[in-house]
């Protein structure tokens, strides 16, 4: 049987249970660079060699994550509510136990999804 695991609380979710996916992309922010004629004609060799030397003993994954990182999460309805309440301070244990709207039942009543 295929199932999903909530990345917030660790609970199992059956294949057709309501679940939410969250995708977070973290990118290095750069201001627009203006390139002039002097930038194009000068040699950048020493600058590039210097950067390579600085990176030589660093972990490749850590270097990559300094520029870009994508995180994907599967959340149960309870953890989704906690995430929406405070996305930057997400703590699944603080989720309310208020029952969610049964979207699955609603969609099934319209003829969508498995029975």
C-alpha cells in the first residue's frame, strides 16, 4: 500500500487522504550588474583563479546551497494549518486540533477522486 509521511509530525497519510505540499526555494539575491566596456576588455583570470582557490577545500553541496536550495514537504491537514499560521516558525506540535473541512468528501460528492 502506498502512503505518504507528513514531514511535520511524521504521521502516515493514505494515498487518497488529503495532504498538502509545500515547496520552498531559497536563492541568493543579487542586484543587477552593470557591465561596461572596461569590464569586458580586462582580464578576469586572477579573479577567477582566486575564487577557485577559495572554494578548493569547501564542500560542494555547501557551496551549492549558498546559491540555491529547494525544499519540498508533504503535510497533513493539521500541520498545514500550523504552517500557514507561522511559516517561518513552523512547529507541528502547536497545530490546533480543530477538525479540518472534509475536502475529500466534498470532492467525492462531485465525482472526483477515489472512493
